[in-house]
C-alpha cells in the first residue's frame, strides 16, 4: 500500500484533475490578458490596477472587523477612506483613530504603502508577477515613469523602489519609536505609532493614528523633524532618490530631472516658509501668540506639508484667506514626478517657467544647464496643467452646488483632494454621500490621471509623412 501511494503521488505519474486544469486555464488566460494590456496600453493597465486595488481595500474596510464598534462601515465612507489611503491623500470622513479598529488601521496603512509605490510601478509589478516579463512597451512606460537610463534597468529599478521605501520608512520609525516611549506610551503603542507615522510621512499620506493628530506635538522637534524629512524625501520622487544614492551631492553627476526637482523644491520650500510665516505672523488663532522659534517651526512645517504631506499643526479654518490662497497654490504645485506627492509636479512648473523665459528672450530653444528641453515635453507640461485645472474647476463647481459652502473652503478641499495633500477645512466630513463620491473620483483622478497622461503622451509619437503649411494665430 505504501509503495502504491508513493508511486501514485510522484511527479512523473501525477496528472491534473478537472479543477486543476480549470485553474491553470484561468491563470493562463489572465496572464495573456495582462500581458496584452501591458504591451498595447500600459496606461489602461495602470488605471485598472489602481482601481482594482481600491475596490479590494474598500471591501476590507467595509467589514465589521474593520470598525471599532464591530459594525459594517457604509459604502461611501469605506470607499472614500480606501481611495484616500491608496491615493496617499489623507482626507477623512471619519476619525482614523476613533472609527477604525486596529485591523482597519492596519488595512489603511497597507493601502498607503501599496499606493505610495505609484500606479505605473504597481502596473509593472503586476505584469511581472503574472506574465513573468515586461514587454517592450511596458518597459518604456516604466522607464518613463522612473527615468531609467536603459530598458534593462527597469526590473532593477522596480526592486530598488520597494527596497528604498522600506529602508527609509524603517529609519524614520527607529527615530520616532524612542520618542513615543519617552512620552509614556507602551512599547507596543510606540512601535505601532512610529511605524504608522513613518509610512504615512514618507508616502505623503497625512493619516494619523491619534484622534487629535500631531497637534499635541507642535513644539516637539523630535517628532516634527523626522516627519518633515520623510515627507520631503517622499516628495522628491524615486528617480531623484536613486540618483542621490548613486552620486551623492555631486551636482555635476546629477541628471537634468534631479537638478530641476531639487532646485524648484527648495525654492518652493523657502518661499512657502517665508510667505506663510509673514501672512500668519500676527494671527492669534494660529501662531500669533507664539515665540519666534515656534513661529519659524510652524512656518517651515506648514510649507513642507502643503505640497502633499497633509499633516497640520493649526486649524486650517483659522488661517487668513490670503494664507488659504497661498496654500492652494502650493498644494496645486505638488512635489516631484514619480513621487508619493501629488499636484502638477515641480518639473512641470520648471518647464513652463523656462518656456516663458525663453519666449520673453526670443530664444527658439528652451535651454537649461547645457541641455535643450524637447518641444514634446513642453506639450506634456501644458496638458498636465490644463487637465489639472479643469479637474479642479469642474469638481469645485459640483461641490459648491452640493454643499452650499463658501468658495474658499470648497476650493481648498478640492485642490487638497486633487493634489492628494490631505489638508482639510473639515468639509469632507460634512458632505453628503454625493459630495463624498465627487471627492473620491477627484482623488483617484489626481493620483493617476496626470501621471498616466504624461507617460502616455510622452511615448505617443506618430510618424507623419507630410506637414500642413504653418500659420500662426494671434496669442494674447
């Protein structure tokens, strides 16, 4: 009997049954389908992948085990939270600390980590996992997203993206955990809060596991500095972080993308700090009653967080209208390309500014640091800006009609959702389900729309056998 069993279960004599053959057939069809989309329309694969991930996390957050009360969470609240987590936004309609159980908070944290990798990275990983390879066009999309030098580097860069995320988040957690311990939290709570804040910060998500956020730590530099470092590094983007890993601070070895991203990021950081501080300097509802050191800390922290971090030390409703308008502009600008930040991206701003300067000077080419920026790149930049502005305008119009709130609150919440920032005037929690769905769509579009559009347009170069005669319309 023993010999018969060993022979019947040996690999040589095993034959798949009906269920195994059906499962193998389904996997083969799925592999071929994903492989086809990855090579024919990687942008569609990116959108589909992100959509499926959001639906999975929506289902998990809808479960009774995910809520602190043990009751199922309504669909619009679960969907909004899933979109906000996967799109690393940070806007909430229910309190993260109060409404969700530990399991629910863990699901949110996993969603932040997965979403922080980016749409094109997730799509590339899915194609690799299922079909075991990336087609040429799939590699071109991933190459464009991560600014890879050669197609052969794409697989290596995908691994580096994940390893880099884990290493930076672990380092931030190791900085934060001892501080929470010294503040009287238990070891388990300290570890959980340290890990949660590190992942939320590096991925520019802005979620907090405390019911009152980080306001109690508004003067605690041991907590504020790691959060600012994590958010700033995450906003630079994986291509920039990898260049810094390889070349350090050697400016001459940086590529143009890295130079523009870091330069514009620091310009916006400095300008935001100075302007935010000046506008709020005498506002007694925010920083008016603080000493000089705390005012500077709050100004710097606000400047870092407005470009996608989402953590806040002051009530956004207490800021002056001029400060809210400044914050709108910084949020719309966002961070670096292929980063965890949102917005139209700093390189888009740089390219458009350089184009304006070149036009003012009468130059035929747009040049910077010994390089000429192709006309196709400028067309993509224009498309991203117009698409972003259109999304914000249409969504703000809908929310004005749905909520009846003031324009400054609606515009603030709309730009925060589109730019995946997470700063809020608490309008999200006050909206009916219809308004919640509008913001959910806007967060999804803001996270995947402009990035996917930029990647798709950058690679869509049709050969033309003829050109029509040129005729220049009057501009301006």
